[in-house]
């Protein structure tokens, strides 16, 4: 799947998330041992919102990050945006959110619209990482915050064989059992290993115009949260 490029890859990703939407959240809990809930709380903390803040949750999926933001800041103005309609349909079953259809490479929002833009497991799926970062920079207000939660390519260490076993065998097996789409969960390790390192992501963010860029790794170096300011 990772050999796909351009619009062909974008269509594959959209179709893949359509197929797994109903079990997407369950698989996230199982794959991370429930740690993804804690990471999302951390993302919203790093966004530094207040009760009147405006937030864009980009690549929202079923809306987990948007709901976490509203749990912490009930009066915030939150937009939950994604380009896969089925993910948002599944999200609506959990409760109402301000969902919006949006392509990360051409956001349908005005310049300087949001105090913060957050994303969870979006960036490794976009077909043009730099354009996606520049679009998020564009829609942020001056001083606004970007926070990115995603997989990252881990360095080699004593745990590398176990990480590889988990990613290439355990995750696809679970995905096949729970969603009937094993190929979708082969895509995860492939895109993780083909994605930029945490250091490279920080450099890309700086090149897109963000300042005060930082990051923190989790789960044996396979997950990272990056943040920065416009």
C-alpha cells in the first residue's frame, strides 16, 4: 500500500477508513493498551485552550480529540473535520459535534480562524506533509498552537524485535479479526516505518513557519506528540 502515491493513495486511505470506521476506536484502544486516551488528554493540554478558544480537530475520525477538548473546555468552539464521511457518521452515534468535511491539503477555512489546530494519527496519511503543515499554519491565529499526535519511526534498540512483532503480526491479526480488513492494519506498520522521524517532523514544522517547536515520544518511541506556535 505504501507504494501508492498522489490521488491514488488518498483514495485508498479514504476507502480504508470507510471500511474500518465502525471498529476504529476499539482497535485504537487495543493496539495501544488504552494509552491513546491519555495521549489525547495530553494533546489538549498542550493546545493551551481557554473557555472561549476556537479549535480545529483535523482528521478527527469519530471525534475523540474534539470530545476531549469539550470535556476540558465545554464552552470552546470546536470544529471536527475529516475527509472520510463514514468516520464522521460513526462519530455522530456517540453524540453531536460540529463536524465538517475537509481535505487537509486545502482547508475550507479562512486565514487566522483558530486558536489551535490538533490532529490524531492524521499526518502519516496525507499525501503532501509540507502542504498539510502550511495549511494548518495558515488557519491558525498569530500565537496559535498546533499539536500533532502520530506514529513515528523508532530508533533501533533492544526492544526492536518485539516492536516489529507487535506491529507486523499482532496488529494485523487483531485488525483482521475485529474489522475483517487485515490489509488496513498492515498499512499501519508500513506507514509508520515509511514516515518521518520525530526529528524530521520537527524540522518540517519549522520549515512551515512554526516556532517553539518541541516533541515528546511515547510507547517505546513509536508514538510522538509534536507542538509549535504560529
